[in-house]
């Protein structure tokens, strides 16, 4: 049976829905109690695919409800929706217009693999993100302490730094408990790799739940470290990385420095690239890609980490 694509413009308090090819739409509050009515409306209009933007978390509840109801749900970066609107020549911007554009985009966009995360996985992601927030606040206060021009504020800054350090330690205990409940075997395998600790392993599990479930090219693309060509006619441009999940890439970036320092194989690989004239960041990204691909294979096959000869 033919199904229609729909677009949902998500805001904190409301959902604006439009169906492509049909001159119809609906608005409803962005609260879980109204999701059954929205799902019934979409089923009535034979909607099979739904596209929405990432809006800082306001879309998560409706996304999970739609996935559980059997819809194909695609979540995109708002930048892609803006580029699509520019390509379509759409200048005006209202919630109904945005929803209609998202419905049109849903009709042509390639569908990524969609997966429903468990409550435990959502909790782990929330804990990892909160730790990152605490670490950012602590580091910001440390910088403020160095540049503080008044002695009156230093005690308050020191007190807040101490509080944040204790909060970070507390949340790390919760992260360890959460990783055990999500997948204790995966966390053990990841932590067995020299250079990867609990926080990096938890971050990979939180931001790349597809780890071990997809191929090498797809996992690299998800992390934003897959190289893309820039060729046209006789022009052969430099390959570059683009897109992907910034949080996953950031966690892997920091861990890879430790891996390069602790594992001779990666140290040799990094130095060889530098000797060929590659800049430090390009060499590091190449090592990150190899590391992630091997971690993906290790989790997929259920094997131990195998260190190769340098």
C-alpha cells in the first residue's frame, strides 16, 4: 500500500505536521499524552515515513513514540533542512512552511538505518553528556581563576571548582553502573584496549550505539572521520572529512592521542604519516579511522583486541 512522507516542525511546546502531496496538516502539543492522537492521525492519512529536525532534545520523545508505532523516522541536522529550503527557493519561514518543506525533503532523502534506543542507553547518554557539562564548567572556572582581577571572587571560584570535581567523580560512578547495565561485555572489551578508559568507552557506547552492528565505511561516516573526494574534471582536490557526530569524534580524538602514545603500532603509523608530510591533524584523523574500524570489528566479532606489529 502506498504511504506518504510527512514532516514535523518541532518546538518546545508544539508539533506542526504536514503530509507531502496532501493539502493537509495538523498541530498538536509536544507532550506525550497527545502522541497517540498524532499517531492515529498519521495512520489515517497513510503516512509511513516521518522527517524531523534535531532541536536540542525536544524531538526525542515524539521520535521514540513514532518509532515504537512502526513509522520510519528520520532525524536530520537543521543545517540540512536550511540548505534544502534554499535549494527549493523558499524564503519565507513559518512553522507550517517548515513542516511542508520537511515533508518534501522526506520524499527524496535517503533513509539511514533507524534504531530504537533502550531506556538504559538513553540514561547512559544523559550521564555522559552531564559529565561533559560539568567538566566544561570546571575548566571554564579554572581559566577564570587564572585571570581573576579581584581576590574577592577567588574563594567562590575555588569552592565551585571543588564542588564540580566531586560531582564529576560521582557521575563517573553512575556511568560505570550504567555501562554495566547496558552492555557489560562491550565495555570490558573496549576498556581492554590500551589508551581507552571508562569514559571513552562509555562515550562510544552512548554516541555510537551502532558500534559493532554496521560496516567499516558506515561507522567511520557516523563518527565523521570518513574521507570524501573533491574531484571535478581534471581537478583532483584534497580529500576531507565532513558531517558525522561531533560528540563521538571528540571522544575518539582525545583517546587516540593516548593510543598513539601507548601502542607502538599506532605510534609508528602516526610518525610515518608525519614523515610523509601530513600535518598533525590529518595524521591523527587517519589513526582515529583505523582505531574505530578495528574497534567496530572487535565488537562485531566478539574477539579480543589484537595488537599488530609496529
